[in-house]
């Protein structure tokens, strides 16, 4: 016979948040990427609303994770040679290889 704790588990089986609440948690980190001249920038609602450059580590990591995914899916850019410079309200994406930046511009018709 199973123990009482094993028989009647209170562990949640379904998702932790509803789809509406999950969307509210993810949308502020949805990156918006653009090219201005010879530089590429990205921002999201959460970073744009934080005053100054002191962005909490949790917000930075969440944004960077979403940014790397968006760059890979939408722009076909891998994050191996990229570095980020945090500016006021946005992030500048620095390419280690100039040819990769040129190919990203060409692929989007810029």
C-alpha cells in the first residue's frame, strides 16, 4: 500500500501560470531590433523603462536570452561572436566579424 503522501500528491500537474498571465510575463522582454547606420541596437519594454544603466541581473539575463533567440530565428545570427554594450534604454550589439553584420544587413534588405 502506498504511503499517504505518495497517494495524494499536492504537486501541480498543469502549467504554473495561465496563458494570459504567461504572455504578460514574457511580452515586456520581447526584443525590438533595428540597424542605424553601421550599428545594430535592441531594446525591450523592461529595459527602456529602467532609469540609468543599473539594470538588475535577472532582467539582463532574461532579456539577453530572448535577444539571442530572436537574433537566431529572425536574423540568422549566432551569438558566438557578439558582445553587448548597455546604453541608456537600449543595447548596442557589437559584432566580432564585420562580414556577419554585412550579411545580416543584406538578408534583411537594408
